[in-house]
C-alpha cells in the first residue's frame, strides 16, 4: 500500500503541471473629463420659479460642450435643496437650434441612473447618470430635459445662464419641441456634463464673478469670455483637447457671501472636484474691493485688512490647487474707476493696485494673465479703455470679453 507521504508527493506534482489561468485583466478605465458645468446657488426671489411652475413639470435646458465625445453622463443637482428631489424621464439630445427648444429627434436618448429612469436625489446631493452613447462634437449644444413630479422644496440654480430654458407642465422630456413652454434665462437642478475623452484631455476652470459669468451677454449667443477662450483653444491643434469650465458667479466675493456662496466656500466643489481639471484661472476680487466702501467710507485699517484678507484667500487657492497637481494662474483685477455701482476713490484704487502687485509677483501664482494691462486705458489706468467698456465702467463689453480671451497666452497650457 502506498504510504500517505508518497500519495501526497504525487498529488503535489500533479497540481504543479496543471496550467493556471492568469487572472482576468480588467478593461482600462475610461477617462472622464468635465465638458460643461455651471456654478450653483439658491436663486434670489426674482430668479426663482414659482413652485407651481415646477409641479409636474418638464425642464428643458440647453448647454454647450467644449470638448466632444461618443459617450457622456449628466449630473443632476439638489445641492441647495432642503428635501429629497424626485426626478424622472431624463433625456439628452443634440440641439436642433440652441436658441429654441427643438431637438434632433434622431439623437434623443433616455438617461438612466443605476439603470433606473426615476431617482430620488437627497437634499444637498447630486446624482450622476449612467454613461449615454451619444455622438456630441466639440462646441456642440446639448438639450437636457427632465420631468419633476413635484417642485423642489428649495431650488438649486444658476441665474446667469445666458441661455434660454423651457418649462412646461407634464412629462414631455422626449418631445421634439416645446412650443407652449414658458421661457426663462436661468438653469435649474443641473450641474454638469462629463464626457469620455482621450487620456491627454484635460480641463481649465475659469473661477470668478460676473465678468466670467458673462454679465451683459445676450441669451443663446455664447459670447462670454470663457466662450471666446474655448473657441481659441479648439481652433489650435495643440490645445483642442482642453475643456473650458465656466465657474463664474455674479456678485461673488472671495471672503464673504454675496448673491451666492463665497469663493472659498465653493472652491473645493467648483475647482478641485472637477473631473480632469489641470489648470485654474482665477479672476475675482472686484466685488470685495468695491463693496468695502459702497455705502460709506472705510478706515485705512479696514482697507489694509481687506487687502490682506484677499491675498490670504488667493494664497489658499494656489496652495490647494498645487496639492492636486493643478496649475494655478492668476488674472489681474480689471480697472473699474468710473463705476457708478461702486464709485471707487483713490483708496480703492490703491487696494486694487496692491492686490494686482501681489498677483504679478513671481511665485505667488504659477503664471499670470495681466488682464488689467490688456484692457486698461493707457491715458487713465483707473478705467477700462472705452472700446472694451460695456458702458458701466465695471464690466467689459462683448468686444472686451473677446479681448480678454485674446490676451491669454495659449502656451500656458503646453507646459508639463
């Protein structure tokens, strides 16, 4: 009888000659990059829709991608909601005409979330959809429609959409057009669109206030300064892989809330949390400067403290961006001397010059775009040149927005 030890040796040898299958290799993960986004807030009363308008209603909203793809996903938001938000019948399609509600019906796709067409988005949360197979070229417009069975308890919105949205009662998310819909120039409950992109694709976040948000731009014209920059990037073969993300918010300040959350409060969400972000352009601060003395003069100590606080905020942004491998680019604050809204004096101008001097100092940011130098009046550096001024002394005109984009050296985005 074979001894136990001999049988054990034979068993070991038998297993030794059996080929062992290599572990299955997981397919390479897809590279998702944000192609469109907006800054969210609680809308002011004048910009909020009556709750009755959003009861059993379809919201149809038009956005423009900056880089394209064959696959995308939609981000629905209840960021500022106070109760869960029920959403159903979400559809996405290519726009047939970005100035109307019409879609190209051949491109209409139902959007699911974990395989479901209806979701409940918790208060304070976003839901990201399953990938959707839809060919969407760079710089193309998408129409996103969602049916809300009940109105949000509190709306999450971007009031300065500069794009027309459509609201109609009933579930019409798949309709080719909404001719009876109410028109509003705001976005609601919609945060972003991501696309599957080549590995080299990256995103640039433009972080700012109403100047970045596009104050003065007519609806459905895509003439904000980020829009002009996106066109320049797409026209250059070296940079057409870069998405442009507009994170402007009208009235925004670095340190204090205004019409929406302050810049520091939204920085992680609007900059660090963007898929594929590699570059950051910061253009903010004029509202901090102007608000200080809008209603009454301030003491020299208050002026010094404001400058120190603004610089401290910028330093925080740079530090946190660098920690994530994001190149932080500072843009100098534009002159606003003739502004009747802020009516600045010599002390305000001295504050602006001090902050801009810090921005320009090598090492504080990773690079600088000197928009102050590009748009100021050479004969009076406290004001924008007339050809770039919208007429209020504070915001650039459309020509001014185009000049801002033209002042950006695209080589900034070619460095390792």
